[in-house]
């Protein structure tokens, strides 16, 4: 039988039986959607192959250990965002194990100790974690921007030799910060104990001669009433009026001089005020191109997915929205002003990516501050109203998908890339807006809710409840045509960056 060396990824849902008991139909639907929208695309994007699903889990193989671990990290981070808006007892959490081993390959399955070790690593992993074997660690330890915590050699079921196990830390500084914090706490506690002991000893040594002298005096003289005269005199002395200040007399006070602040040294020095007057003014930022929409009434949502129900009527007030998603060039203006957290790379005219919801809010706040205009993120209702362009069909151009209308996976004759193509490369919708579907996922203001039950009908952002995750719209160049629909919606963790996430801004009149 054919054999090959491969990186094997094994994943399994924690507490699957308990979840099915709580909500059998809902758990099954959620699990199928996760498999369709997350597990399968993530494996494919990292050049792996899904070998099989196991009801509540999966097994995949990769040529590259680096891509295998990257895939595991992406799945776990995405699941963290999906769970954020749910009660903890409804969370779907995966354990993931990754191993490098020699496997026997058949058409629909793989076999061998390499697979068994990956499955055993998955079984001992904590919920939401990725555990890797020593063989994987040796291949990736200097190739990924993440940290690793050694868990030592573990004896696992039906495997003769112990397996060296590492826990993957997506934040490379997490372990060192935790260790530093623990060490600092221990040092503080030890210092307090030592200081307490030293202080008690010192107090006793200082107190001893004083106490001895007091006891000796008490034995030699009877007790006397204390003389209060010195204390009275001190009080009278303290209440004497203070001498008048120079400002209260007719005598002029001595002039006081203060050196002026200056820039530079010597005769050529200039005052700070002069330097400020001569400094060139800061350049004004290039504002996004905005399209003013009149507002109106439309039916929001669809019956294609539970999260898009119920379809409901919403009234939208007039507002402006950026004609294109925010580009790399526009984002880097904010980064150059030290108001945004990172410098974006790639084509200046492409949408900025790898942006968290908090990053998008940071950009909108900076833009509002420097332009003195009320820039913000659009509400979810405003975004869908703008994306529909006055239509109520499945896509803004009709009910059937048409190739070449959006930058999505297999939707156009555009090669897959690490970055979406230039904004405005496809036709605008009837409102003159570009890339309102495909291109880049787009953050909106709203907190994530599982459905539209209780949603506002006035077009405002729905921000009550747990806001640990927020709504994203549009789909991206790495998602298929299902995500391009104006009604499609999803969520992600508020503070987590993801490679396909971007945004556009809105403006109230």
C-alpha cells in the first residue's frame, strides 16, 4: 500500500453528547454549518485534504507541518469568536492534535501510528487548544509567529513510547508574561514576608530599652498630673497672625523672572512659540469617497439561514457610506499619525485586511477627530440597505448568481491571492457602491445576535447584550458565492484580527 510522511490534524468537539442532549436539532445544524463554512475552507486554504469526518470530529492531512498548525490555530480562533455571544453551556469547542508521521493512504481513509498519535494528542488537549507532537515542533519552532509551552513527555493510550507534547500559544508573549507575572507575585509576597519579619524584630529591639527605662521611672516616682502650660503656649504661638505678604503692603515686591522655554541652545535658540509658528502644518488626511443615500423602507433578512430570520421591515434614515471599503493607503494615514495600531502592507489600492472590530473603531474615531465630521461604522441595517441597492432579490443583480460580479472564491477569472484585488474592480450596485459583497469581510457597529428576534426597526445599531463579538458582512475573496448575498451575516471576536476582515465607514448628515 502507498505510504507517505504527512502532518495529520485530528479535531473533535468537546462534550458533543451533552450538547445534543441540550439541543439536538440546533447542535446538528450548527455543527454542519461549522464544517461547511469553517473546517472545510480552512483545510483547503492551507493546502490540506479532509480525509474524513467522524460525526463530531474530523481528520485531515497536510504536506506542510507549518500549514497544518496554521489551520488548527485559525479554526480555534474562529470558534472562539463564534462562541463569544452564546451561553457557555452552548459553546461548541474543538480539541485539536497535530502529529508528523508515516501513514498508509487509501482513497477514503488513512492509517498508521502517525494517525493514532494525532488522535491521542487531540484527546488530551484542553478545549479550544492545539497540541502538537515533538516531531511537529522541531519542524515549525522558528517558522510561525506564536509561542509553545512544553508539557513534557506523555504516555498515551496504545502507543509504546512516550510522546513529547507542546501546547501552541497563538500569542507568543502569553507564556513569558504569565511566568513574569507569577514570578513578580512570588517576589512581592516574599518581600512582604521578609519585611514583616524584619519590621517586627526591629520594633521589638527598639521598644525593649524604652520599655525598660519607663518601668524603672515608674518604680521610682509616683504618677503626676502632666503640666499643660507648654502646650497652651504652643497653641498661642501658632495662632499669631502671619506677616503680611508683599502683595498686601504698599512696598513693591522684588521682580521675579522665569526663563522662557526655547528650542536649541546659544544665540540661535528660538522659543517654543516661535518654533510652533514656523512649523509646517500637518497634512490633511485623504477622506474616503462617500455616497449619500436618501434612506427609505426595506425588508431586512432572508429565510435561507436561521441567523437571517425573521425577515422584518426596517426604516432607514438618510446617511452617507463610503463608496469603497477602506483601502491600505487610507488606513496607513491613520498608522502614520500613530492613531492606528499597525502599518498595513500590500497594494495601496486594495482593501485593508487583518483588521479587528476595535481597529476599525479606532480608525473611525481618528478620522472623525481630524476632519471634525461624525465618521462611524455603519449599522447592520444600514449596511444591508446599502448592499441591496433598492432591490429585494437574492443578489443585487437578481436571484441567480452571475460570474464576474464580485471578488469571491471561484466567482471571477481572478487568480487566488493573499490580498483582495483593487477596490472598485467590479460593477457598482444601483446605489453606486462597490464591493458590497466579496472583496473583504466588513465590520458593522452591531453586537452579534443569533437571529433578528428583538432587532430594532429604525435602522439603528443593535448594541445591547454581550458585545464580545460583532457582526461582519459581505464575505471575502476567499469565501464562495453564498457569502456575497446582501442578507448573509456572520460574527467574529471583537478584538481578534483575521486575514479577510476589513470595513467601510458611514457618516450621519
